[in-house]
């Protein structure tokens, strides 16, 4: 039982808080009544449905829900479970950047299994049976007697990491972020099945014209989170050097200053590069460098 769970205040899902922040940044306003998994949006003719991450690709794929936010791992699992020749009804629209984790093959730290191939024919427990079946099928060869050795993949819904210690599995396939859970269970990762982040997905058959509007609002918030606005003053003679360092998304904005030999520049810079950019700008003579947070942005090319 989860110690922090409480009947009135359900703590749900790893992706929930970042998703709610994204909806709020996209000005999608709603009030969710306690215990209800559906909420009507106040300022758009749409409804939000709160579903387990693993079920979202199914509802979207069936065209019952137009847009969804879940992990790429869940989309992969949904697609891997499709019958041969069946086409997925889910299309990825956008990588949302949060919820980063890896679906990894894990075995007891103290055992003698060092590579995933050694688990072929053995017992593997996971919540991702389709992806795991596909992964091990890729490793399964033909045995010396001519038969093929199948890995036995069993499903459990949670606490997958307990399976080895309980003697149910020789290895597991489960998500790893910090690695704390894996370490605490005495396991080590020996292979990666998929790398995942949260994604915005849409139904391939949707005809709802609001899908593009909502997707572009969400894209605006995600872009805004990735970039900062960098403003600085620089001698006009250094303009070429400076614009090489901050080329902006299209081009930097250059404004003349009252002081003839100087210009002011403002340009969007990737947040993860800003420290290096500031160092380099200082080297070419920039002064009064300011870095500003971008609340939201919209650009057709992004
Ligand atoms: N430790 C983690 N760190 C980062 N992302 C994770 C982690 N665990 C899971 N995720 C991502 O979040 C998605 C949802 O996982 P989660 O276990 O929260 O599902 P849920 O069904 O929505 O909630 P719960 O399991 O609490 O019922 C996963 O598919 C994965 O993409
Ligand atoms: O590498 P870490 O940072 O430790 O995170 C990994 C853990 O997070 C997820 O479980 P979650 O907490 O969602 O619990 P669950 O097994 O009940 O889904 C996942 O299934 C791992 O157990
Ligand atoms: Mg979970």
C-alpha cells in the first residue's frame, strides 16, 4: 500500500503534476471534482479525462479520445501488442520533455547473469509484456536440438522489482529513473528496451479541428520552457561575433542604442546552453547581459 495515498486526495501518476502545469500554461481551464475522472473545460468546448498512463494509447488509438499525454514507453507497449498487420491508431505529435526514464532489463546484482541473452528461456516479470516479448524474441535463437527456446514473460501490475527476491523471476523488465528502486531491490540493469519521455499523442482518425489548436498551445508552452530570452549590449564592431553566439531562433533582434558605437541584442537561447553562451558573450565584449524567462511562445515552424 502506498503510504501517501488517501481516499480523498488520490496521488495519481508520475506524469500528472507536469501535465497539469502544461494544461494551465496552455490556458485550458477546468475544475476537477473530487473522485471524478472527467472535467469539463470552462473556456473551450472540450472535456478532459484522467486515465491510467497505460490505458491512454488504447482510448486514443480507438479514436474515443482525440489527444492524450502518456509515456512513450506506454505507446510502444500498445503498438507492440497489436496483432500482426494491424496498424496503430496512435500518432505522436510532440515530445514533452518531462517524465524521462528507461525501460530496462534487470537481474539480481549478486547473480551470474551479465547479459540479457542469458535470460532467454528463463522467467521474466514485467508490466510491459508486449515490449518484453518483442525484445526477447530478438535474442531467442534456435537451440542445439533444433527447437526454439522461449522466454517466459509474466505480467504484474506494480512492485515488479520484488519478483526476483520472491523467486518468481530470474529477471525483470521495469522502468528506471534515478535507479533508487532498482538498487534498493538488489538489482542491476543489463540492457535497455526503450528510452522514454512523456509525449503528446493524437488519434490518427480524429476530425476534431481543436486538436491542432490545443497541440500548438502545448507546443508553445514546451518551447517556452526550453528557451530563455538573452539581452545584452555590445560594441557594433563585435556584432558578427555576437550573432554567431546567439543566432536566435530565426535571427536576433538588433536595436540601435543612443551611444553610436553600441547596439542592444535580444535573442532566444536554449536554456541548457545559457551559461556557456554568457561566458562566450563576455569574451567578445558584451555587457549588461540579462536572461529573462519566457512565459509562452508561438511560432509556426517549431
Ligand atoms: N520513476 C519514474 N520516473 C520518471 N518517469 C516515470 C517513472 N516511472 C514511470 N514513469 C513514466 O510515467 C508513466 C506513468 O507511470 P505511472 O506509474 O505513474 O502510471 P500511472 O498508471 O499513471 O500511475 P500509478 O502507477 O501511480 O497508478 C510511465 O509510463 C513512464 O513513462
Ligand atoms: O529509478 P527510480 O527513480 O527509483 O524509479 C523507478 C520506479 O518508479 C516506477 O514505479 P512507481 O513509483 O510508479 O510505482 P509502481 O511500481 O507502483 O508503479 C517504476 O516502476 C520503478 O519502480
Ligand atoms: Mg507507477
